[in-house]
């Protein structure tokens, strides 16, 4: 038999033409795997507990003596004083309280572990020979991390809403500008704020994913990412670094409060979203460049 | 490299060359130097014929796993080329790898997932795997390695051998044209080893080429049709197992109570490398007629209980090729 004949007669066994949709199987598997991890659930539980603690603290203070309520976090919006009047403000308070640390820390853990954790356990080589494809795997990892950003933010928001409804009255609310808006309008803004907060984490997610491609140790990648989150926020407080600060991913984070103005003040919100997109592009490309060229020996 | 590119353009990007007679794996001067400077594989020219069960032998640190990593596109060769199923690696990973099942350096599993869910995840990672048949294929793979009853257990609760079996199941999720198994019997009980051997034979009889690295030489001898021997990153020899074992000369063994007399007579007869042990004298078989040697022994009143040439095992061939030393080469 000539080689040509063989090539014609001996086709590879069946292997039906793959459907392009099958490629999303990895993404689905990634989401399922991420949210089945005990660690992910623990992080979400911690995030859900924060509004409960804030709610109870505010409630017990107001019970102790009228006129209490304290002040908002340094430089942060002073939503907390309004919580006793309207439970919906607990949503804004909880998001403002978790955005500087708890949320980015949780994202840092998930993103940092994304590639490095798989390398650590050796599962990365089996995903790659499956073959998941490096670009496709990275894309699935990034998408799953962003899904986690959204879920984590919504967990905080929903937990806060539930606690707020339970402990405090609900109703029409006063914006930062002093105008009154209906409860339904307020609820809509709360959802919008949650989405903006989730989007604020996109930059950290990309940064964490990039760090994750640099090492084979999941723990090291998580620690580095969380360390970067903290460092950047400290640097953001140092006046001498004024010129650099607009480029820190956390610089415009608290701009979400501007959604509670009437009319909404968009400038910083847009700065924030643009900055997050920039981080996603820069560190996403860096992660891609690194991961597609990397020797996988673990 | 150049002449291959032209052939590839003709074949089109989606067709994995399916010429049954072409080698399944062919490397040319394949070399890998790790970032630390370690030269792990040095100018490897390996040819694995289609349909063979190919044993890949070598002492610890000789570069077997490194070679497999290059073949699977996990690491980039420093120089040289590797073609798998007729396509260049790592460039054609997407087209080639769906046809390959691999077990590399032991199994790796998600401890918090059950055995079945582990396989579902690995199958989902393959964009050419049909999700509608996923559960049945996973079930069949579990059955094939004898894990059906343990399939619901978390993988972290698996024993070493069970993990190894699950890793093997992952390699069998689809019909494959090539199976690459890096020390597949590591951690298995004797029963498990036998099952792997029969599995390998069964797959080979279906036409799957099996590329198997191992330290267990009798295992290679039992299942492999071809073998290659590595030492310190270099290929020492490759070919059909029968030829390799034949290459190492057998030993003439004389069993006798009079060992010292026998040794003296044998030396007088001009045979080399005489070794005396308890009631046996062994030596390199002389080129002359063996019957004459025996006659000389009997004439010298050596009481001969047994006389004959023991065929060389692959182990002898292996030791002869890689040296007796136990130390791992740095
Ligand atoms: N990731 C790595 N970085 C640097 N050097 C490495 C790496 N992996 C392996 N080596 C070196 O490359 C050489 C070959 O290693 P390899 O793992 O390929 O050997 P092997 O034949 O598979 O050994 P074994 O039989 O023990 O599995 C060794 O000297 C080893 O130290
Ligand atoms: Mg090895």
C-alpha cells in the first residue's frame, strides 16, 4: 500500500467533528470547580458575615443611646449614620467597608490560586494535555475569577439588604445631595452600586492572575496579590506620591458613592471603570504572554 | 523543519496525519536545557513505530520525563524538533493532543472532587470531547480501571494505587491513537500491575501505540515490542526488544561441586571473565564449540551437574548499556 492510499483509507477512528460550543465546557467546569471549593465557600461566608456584624454593631449602639451612629470610614462616605433611618443604607455601608480589604483579599486569593494552584497540585499539566489550550484555559480562569467578583459583591449586598430589612426600617431615602428618592429607585441604585463595586475588582483580578502565572506555588501567589492590594492602598495615602496615585487600581474605588448623588456625578466613576479596563488589558496581556510561553514542569 | 512545513500545508490544519506506517513519534536532535542550566535531554533521535508498545528505559534523572514533557508540548525544546502523529510539537498541540492519552509523572487530582468529577473535569477541558457522551465515557473509563465502586469517593481519600488508576482512566476517556505512560505501574499492587499489562496489550491489539517509561525491566520485557535506553540525557540504543536482548551476550553457566577445578579448566580453555559463585561458575561463552569445553571439564574430572548458556535478560542488556553504578548522574 502506498502512503497516499493509506492516508485515504485509514482515517483516524471516528472522532466526530467537534461542535464549536463544546469549547465552553471548560468554562462551565471552571465555574463549577471554583464554587465547589471549600475555600471559595469560606470566603463567601466571611463576606456574608461582615454586614451582619456591622448591622448588629449599629443596632446595639443606637439602642445604647440616641444620636449614636458614629462616622464613616476615613475618607469614605458616611453612609453609616443613615443606617438607623433606612436599612438600605446598610448595603452601601457594607460595600464601602468590604471594598478596601475583604473583597480584594478574597479576589486575590481566588485569582492568585487560579494558575499557580493548578500547577502546585500538578493538575495543570493534565488540563494542558487534555488539551485545554493555554489561551483558552487562561480565559476560563479569568472569566471564573470575574464571576467570583460579581458573586462576592452580590453576597455582601444581599446579606446587607437582608440584615438591614431585619433590623432597621425601610422606605424612601435621602441622597447625599439631600434630595429624596423612592425606595424602588434606591434599590435600583444599590444594584448599580454592587455592579460598579464588582467592576472595581476587575483590575485586582487581572493582577492576581498575572502573579499566578509567575509561580508554581498557590500560597505564594495569593500572598503576593493580597500584599500588593494592601501596599497599593497604603501608598495611596502618602501625599508625596500624589502624581502616581491616579494610576493605583484602588484610587477611585470609593467613587461608587457618587451614584448616590442626585444628579449622579459620573467623572470619578468613569475614571474608575477606565482604570480597571486598563489594568485588565495590561495585566491580562502580561499573563497571556507569560503563560503561553511558560515551561510547565510541575 | 523546512520540508515538513510544505507537507503540512497540503494536509491542512485540522487533519492529523493518519499514515499508519509513519512513525508515531519522531524526534530529531531534540535537546532540552532547563533554565538552571541542566542539560536534561541531549540530541535525542527517537523513532517510535506505529502500533508498537515502546518501552522507554533509563536510570533516574536520565531525561525520560523531560522528553515526554517536550512530546506533550508542556515545555519548549531548547533545540531540535519533535513530531507526534506526524505533526510538529508543541506547535500542533491542539490538533494532536486530543488523540493522545497521557500519564505524566504520576497522577494529579482535585482532592475535593470525587473520582468521577475529576474525570468529568478533565474531559470538559478537551474541546473535541462530546459533552452528550461525557458521562458514559467517564463511566466506561472508570470501569476499565476497576474504579466503578470507588467513583463517588473524594479523590483525596484514594490510595496511591487508586489515584494511579484514576490517572490512567483520564488517559482513556476517548479512543486514543497514542498512549504515553510515564511509569504507569508506580504504586500499584501486583494485581494492579498485571491488569495494567493486560490493558496495555489489549489497547495495543486495538492498534493504539503505547509509549511506556518504566524502571521495571521485566515489565518492559513482558509487554514491549520495542525499547529505547536513555542515560544522562542521551539515547544509548533503540530497537526491537528481541534485538536489544540478543545484543547483550548470554553467559555460559557450569553447575558443579568442584568450582575451583572448573574455573581453572575454563581459564585453560581460554574463556574470559570467569566468575565463581557457590556451586556455579559463569563466564563469557567462548566462540568455539561448547561441547569441546564440556568434554575438557569432564576429562579433568570436574563433576558437571549442569552446563548451558543462559540467555541474557533485558536487565543484563540495560546494565551493560547504562553501567552498574547506582549513583544518579548530576
Ligand atoms: N524543572 C526542572 N528544572 C531543572 N532541572 C530539571 C527539572 N526537571 C528535571 N530536571 C533535571 O533534568 C534531568 C532529567 O530529569 P527527568 O525528570 O527527565 O528524569 P527521568 O528520566 O524522568 O527520571 P526518573 O526516572 O527519576 O523519573 C535531571 O538531571 C533533573 O535534575
Ligand atoms: Mg521521570
